[in-house]
C-alpha cells in the first residue's frame, strides 16, 4: 500500500508565493523520479517540474525561474516552491512518483489526489 498526499494549495494574490508538499507513505522500498503536474480549467494536464532521486531538476518553460522543485529522501517528501505566481498558474496540482513498494521487485507510477492552487486578486 503506497499513498501520495499533496498539501499546501490555496488562494494567493498575483506575485505571491506558495509551497506545495507531497508525502509518500506506506510500504515503500524506494522512490525514483518524482514530479508535479497541473491541470487548468479547459486545458490538458501538463508537466510542471520533475526531480530525480539524485536531485536533478527539470522545469516547464512557463515556470522556469519562478518555481523550484526539491525533495527530502529521508522523509519521502517532495516540495514545489512557487514564487511570483501569476493568474495563469491557477490549476489543480498533482504529485506523481515512481515508487517501488516493499513487497514487489518493480516500480510503479503513483498519483496524488491533487490540490487546488488559485491565483487571483
């Protein structure tokens, strides 16, 4: 049993900051890559940022320079620091992780339930 739970979403003014967290829990042997996705109203789900088990980061052009992805391997937790927020950042943000459960010899892709981020004046 492996679960991903996001937190930290909410309402913020343009130019403001917000930090999202994603905690993986359950029978976890290891976590490989992790990432944040988002889906805005009327749009398809898109990749926001990814981070490897070693900390290598990649970002969508739309958030580069404003968002920072990080992880704490000891806590099985991933973060997304969001600065200089714009109204176009409004979306449901989803946590994704490639996780090997303790009771299997392979890794599977897991998704969180999503957390709403609304940027509005």
